[in-house]
C-alpha cells in the first residue's frame, strides 16, 4: 500500500471519518481510511445513544442522503423513544439507545463490505503538501501515502489531555493514545487552532445496581426506524432507569473541589454548556437539592451501565464516595471512572461551505475538530466532506445544503459563517425554518439530491419512488374527495368534535386537531376497499402526510420567508469593500465583517452582531 495513490485519504474512523469514507467510496472514489484502532471504529466515546432533539432529525437527513448512521442505529437499537411527542411535529425527535459494541461492529462490517475502501491501522502524524495543496499523509510507523484529497476527522485526539482529579494522562480517549504533530504542522501553514474540553461519567456494573429503588423508563411501543430503508428492528427493548442525586451526594462531591481540574485552574478550555459536569451543575444551580440521573444500558450482551448526568473529572475517590450515596447505587461498583479531556480544534471560519479549508487546497476538515460536539453533528459533516471531496476531484460543483433544506445546512452554515466559541451542538432553535425541517420529511427533502449525486442505492431509490407515489395518491385523494356525514359523524362524535351536515373534503377534516389520518384511513378502508389495492401504508408516512395537511399554512409561510432570505444569498459582496470607511455600519458590524469576510449578503446577515440596519447600509452602498 505504501506510496500507492488514492483519490481520497480519510484520517480517523470516528463518526465523521466513517461516513466520509463510506460515501466517497459509494460515489466511486478509491479511499484509504487510516485509523489508530480498527476495533474502535465509530466508537461512541460518551453515551450509547443516537438522536434526540434536533440530532434525530440530523440522522434522518444523513440517511436520506445515502449515509449509513441511521441504518446502523436501527441495527444496534436497544430502545426507541420519540421525544417531544406532546409538542408540535416540528420538534418531534427520534432517539435510540444503542448497543455500543454492536454499533461499532456494524460500522466496521459496512466499511469492509465496500471494496473501494482500504483500511490501514496506524496514526497519521504529518500531512504532505505541494505548495499549498495537500497530496498525502505520513504515519508514525513510517508509511507514506499519496492522495488528491485528505479529509481530517481526528475528533478529540489532537493533543488530547485527560484529567481525573490531579491525574493527567496524554490520550485521545480513555486508554487510547493522542494524535500529536498535526496541529503544529498546520499552524506553520497559517491554520489557527484552539482548545476545547468535554467530559464523560462513570460506567457501572449493572449487577451491583438496585434497580428496584429507581423509576423505570421503557421505550415506546411504536418503534420507528431512523432509516428510510426496511432495516431490521429489535423485537424487544431494554429499559433505562431514573434516580437522583441528593444533599449527601453533593456534600461528598464538594469535598473533591480543591482537586477538581475544572475549578483549580488546571483546565482552561471551554466545555459543552449543555452537557455540564456534575461539579458544574452544583456550582451553577447551587440552590437545587437534587439532579436527575439516567442509568442507560450499554448493550444486549453486557452488564455495563452508563450514568448519564454524572459527568465528572473529580478525583477517583470523590467520584466513588459520591456515587455510593445515590439511591440505588449504595453498593455500585464502577467499571470505569468519569474523566475530562482537552483537545485541539480548528475554528471553522477557516472553512468553505464544502468543508474544504480556505488556505489549503483539497484539505477538508470534519467532525469534532471543527468545534462541534456529538456523534450526529460529526457524522453529518463527514458525509458532506466525503461528498464534496468527490465533487472536487470530479470537477463538479460543491454540494451545499441551504438552511431551509436541512439541519445539516444550518449546522455547516453556522460553523463557517459564525464560528464557535464553545462546543457547538445542534438544537431545533438554531433552525429558522424548523417546520420545513421535520424528521418525518427528510427523504422528500433530500433523497432526490442523493439520487442525483449517486449516493442512493437501488433499494433507496425504489423505496423513495414508492413512498412518493403513495404520498401523491393520498394528497390527491384527501384534497379532491369528499366524505359524507354518514361516513364521518360516528368518528367525529367519538373524538368530541362537531359533526358535519354535508359532504366535506377529507383535507378539511384533517385540519381539526382531534382528527388523525388514521381515523380517516379507517373510514376509507370500510368505504372504498379498492383504494388500498392490497397495499399497506407505513405509519410514519401516514403521519408525515397528516402533518403536511395540518401545518399547511405554517409550511407555506416558512417557504415564502426562505425564498425571500434566499435572495440575499444570491447577492455577492465584493471582497474589496473597505468596511472601516462605512461609518453607518455599527462598530461591531464592521469588526465582524472584517473578521469573517462573508461572500454574500445572506451570509453577512447571519453573522451574530450584524444587524438588519447594517445589511441595509451594505445594500445601499452596493447600489441595490
Ligand atoms: C470523554 C468524552 C466525552 C464526550 N462527551 C460528549 C458529550 O457529553 N456529548 C456529546 O455530544 N459528545 C461528547 N463527546 C464527543 C463525541 O464523542 C464526539 O462528538 C464524536 O465522537 C466526534 O466524532 P468524530 O468522528 O469527530 O471524532 P471521534 O469519534 O473522536 O473519532 C476520531 C477517530 O480518529 C482516530 N484518530 C485520531 N487521530 C488520528 C490520527 N492521527 N491518525 C489516525 N487516526 C486518528 C481515532 O482513533 C478515532 O477513531 C465526548 C467525547 C469524549 C472523548
């Protein structure tokens, strides 16, 4: 393999690297995937779960685009829940508890099944350049590989430093080495870096947990797939359990504060605000006498449990003493302690929307190294970097998703135009068009693009065509056909809503909050048997159609707004504008425009600190 020429080298087989390598290979590129440890591909470094609020939408988008994180989530699922069911469908988010080892094993299997991917277990310590163009990598074992494109996805491993109390360990994840050398080399080429930190809780031996003292949290009866393909679903589920900290636990934890690397000044980097350590929670929410904790099973064939909510880098003894004061964990035995890790990231404003670096041609960055946190955010970037790398070497245009097309579009646009000052995770509130970006319609939004790119396989195409046909059939039927009082009134009465006096369109009845598409389908089933022609319709598709009817007004409004804002994206900004001379722009506005140099007015409008009046000044200056 040495000195062999590849189209693309992907460095690191984490969530970003696996998606990047897989999609590039599906698109026909010859890919080398180099990773430190092939037994830890797509390893879940923290909690064994995929999806959740906004993240579930991202996985469905990855799947709709031909990525495979969704398929592998389905294959390794041990529990499913649809979060936010009680709220509007714009924020419904699927979440799966996964078997950690199975998740990794299924990823490895999928990668090995693709003949376009070569695997090599080693650590890259140097990138090769010809002038400012990347052309390959070198490894610590002295191997030397050439490629047209390199995608760097080294996660939390760049200059990784772990902490447990006063103990410091160099490494990228517990018991794994760090990646050393790349940041220093890249800084010589003008790439800036910073430090971030994250942390994880202890893992416990389930045989020593008293679950009877905890509240059980079961999965939903109605399990939904993350993938639009007909993946295998679990026929049973495992439960999670809920317990709480208490004053005694807090007292034990506080005893270790002097040796806390977070609070004695050892760790200076910024951590994820929305996944705080238990010590941070005690300080930030000092008035609370308890914090909720979840015991999450790690898989079908292990007794290990993940203690969600108890992330800590306090000394080992402190963690143990506090743990034993928690209800149900009085005799708990730890398999592994909690720890924190600091690592290098590269501020993502140095990237184009394609995730190629602005300074260095054909070098792409994806995943945690771009200042994000989370498997889903990493996988999405990996997918997009992989697609864009192939587009680049094929002489095709960049593949960029708009903010109104996908959470993935919001994610990348936020990263490259606004930058990050803390680990970035996705939330529904970051998307301005969230009624368009629902988890139920990701395939209708994105699979046509996957078909065009060549990332959708035949099965995906067939399923998509079939779902499109059924959707159109039902939209037509419900919009055009009427339902009589005789057919509808029993059901309407039962649902506690007004009966009808004359025939009305099915669509009209669906606007009523009490009436679901399943109610109407039951009526269609008894009155128009021919309609079904022996077909059965999947619940998730029916639900998606119901949402389209019920939220039609909101959907149209968001589409109009997106079109309006989209026009700002077509107005390019001349790179030579001397912002400092435009005194009508606010001081912060001028500073940010100079710093980020947006390419379009749309980009400028999305930079935090740039006001609508700053945009008006720019429009006037540009004669528009
Ligand atoms: C302790 C800890 C706690 C975390 N807590 C949270 C949390 O609370 N919430 C959350 O959302 N996320 C958390 N994460 C982050 C989550 O794990 C990452 O967001 C996600 O794994 C990033 O995916 P990635 O593909 O970018 O990198 P990773 O999953 O880190 O994968 C990087 C891969 O690259 C390989 N690699 C690295 N350097 C080299 C090299 N030089 N040569 C070859 N291979 C290399 C590694 O072996 C690894 O396989 C945590 C991570 C850690 C380590």
